[in-house]
C-alpha cells in the first residue's frame, strides 16, 4: 500500500519530502505525481523513459515464482533478511519485478514497510498488489532513487541492477544489502540447448571490489536446487529473464522439442549479505 511508504519517498526533481492527497503525491516546490489506478506511482527522474521487462516477461516470472520453482532462493533471502539485530527501517527491493521476494521478506518481518522499485510499468502493476505493506514505485536503478537517506534496513537486489552508491545512501547504519548472483551452472539443462544468456565471468569478484568503502561483506549462501519443468514452465523460466529480450517463444519451443519432458533443470545462485558499517553515514 502506497500510503504507508510515503514518509520514505522523496521528489525525484528536488529531493523534498512528498505528501499524498487526493491520489497525487506533492512536494513543497509544486511537483506532482499521480498515483495510477493500479496503485503504483511513477517517480522516474525524467532522464530515462519507461522500459524494462515487458508484460509477457513479467507474466512468465509471476507464473514461475507463484509455482514455487525458485522457492529455495526465496527462503534463503528471507533467512538472511530476518537475521539478528536488523536496524529500524524499510525493506527495499530494486529491480523488484513482481515483488515476490519482497513480499516473502515482509511476511517474515511483520513490522516493516516495503518499497518495490522498478522501471517497468508491467512490473509495477503486479508489484502494487504483492503485499499490503508494500508500495510500488517507478524508479531507475542507475539514477538517484526517490528515497530518503538511511531509510532502509534491507535492500534486495535479486538478479537486478543496483547502484551501490545509492544502496549505501538509503541503507541505515547496520543495514543489509542482499545481492544474488547466478552461478556458472545456473539453469543447466536449459541454458546450453536454448542458447540462454550466460553468466558474466568474474561477476562476484567485481562486486566485492566495487563495494570497498561502501559496504562490508558479511555472509553468503550457495543455493542449489533441481526443478522438473514441463514444457510451459520451461518456456517461462527461459524467457522470464534477460534471454527474453533476445529469444522468441517459438524458437524456445522448437529447441525444447529435443529435450525430455519434463526437463530437469538446476538452479544455482549465490546470495551475499553486505552490511553498511555503523560509522558510515553516506
């Protein structure tokens, strides 16, 4: 629900506080942002137009996640987010998509407000109804986020872009970034035969190098599980992510015809926890 998150939000044009009245967010400088009838608000800064995942990709991701096919990953995120002594603050998911993982974390952290940030209108429509304590906000992961300094106890970045300077800015001291990285064997069983987008080499090492001076590595989990996917599920898993921009459903279905039905597919993801040091006031 957007109203619960309004105290956390800031105007994308002047960074002032926002207030909600008659279905519109306002700041003292006179900037106004209408709340869509689906319940989300677009606070993109204007440097980039709407984009991101299209409706078909979002629908596929919703089907996969609601079926529990990535359940072990969601469980790991919940466990790490609800660890001991979290600071006060919200749970923010950047590149949230349907906000499925955010909703699961909010179920575990009963007193927290959530904010789902995404550039995709199709994703925001879904995220707006993901959880009664979650707000869906249009924002570019690579621009200044329309959030107050130090407002977040947890930031989730699940297969999503993230500006680490912005992560450090919005995290409260002691707050946690949970970031997922697909491992080289992620989606084994589909990736090779279907020509899915591969894992970038040394991605984990570059992440650790980039957080120096901003966040402190704290914990990690290797999450590995096996999925038995029917044809429809396999198409959705293949096309719900970056490969959905490059492959067509007909081509994927043709390639799947050469594979067993159901097809056995490996999920393999590293989840890292990085903490904002208590004395860092970025």
